[in-house]
C-alpha cells in the first residue's frame, strides 16, 4: 500500500511525466499545448511541495524538448482560488493580500488556460505563470 507521500509524488510528478510522454508520442504534425497546475503552498508538507517542484521542472523541460514538435508547455500557479473549500475566516484573511480586492475563481483560471491552449497563446512556452490576481506580488 503506498504511503501518502508516495501517492502524492505518483500523482503530481510521475503521472504528469507519463501523460506528457504519451501526449508527445500521439500528437501529430500540428503540435499541441500542455498546461499543468502548480502551487506555492510548498512548506509544511514536504511531499506535496517536492512533487509540485518536480512538476514545474518536468513541464518547463518538456517545453524545451517538445518545442521542435510544435508543442508548447507551461505551468500555471493560480494562487488561492475560491472553489468552495474556503470558509469565511479564510476568505476574509486572504482578501487583504489580493491587490484586485477579491478571491480568484475557477473561471479566472479557465480563461488563462484557454488562452495558453489556443493558437494565439502557443507562443508562450516554458513558463511558470503566476495567474493569481497579484497575490504573489506581496513577496
């Protein structure tokens, strides 16, 4: 039985690497795009943080290696997104760190992802993008 740490690594890093490799093998001459999602919430949970760090490097390496096949690859860090998991205390505590004055929504990240997957967005490749409404600007 896998431990929580090996399961986290298996999902966030190994599975992503295998999916990218399978995608690269099946994609035709028209190329394609890869978008993965990462997190800055890496402290306090070493297996999670390490697996997300590995994912970042896998995708950025894929951009370089798969670019000649017309495949772009990027990692998006959405920051804290209100998908229903936040209680009012969490939401209220995070708002002061959001320069836009609101929490991000799944729709915000969907628009970013759709652009990166579109023909117009495919020139962007090999990037770790913070699409977090300015949340990371506090550092």
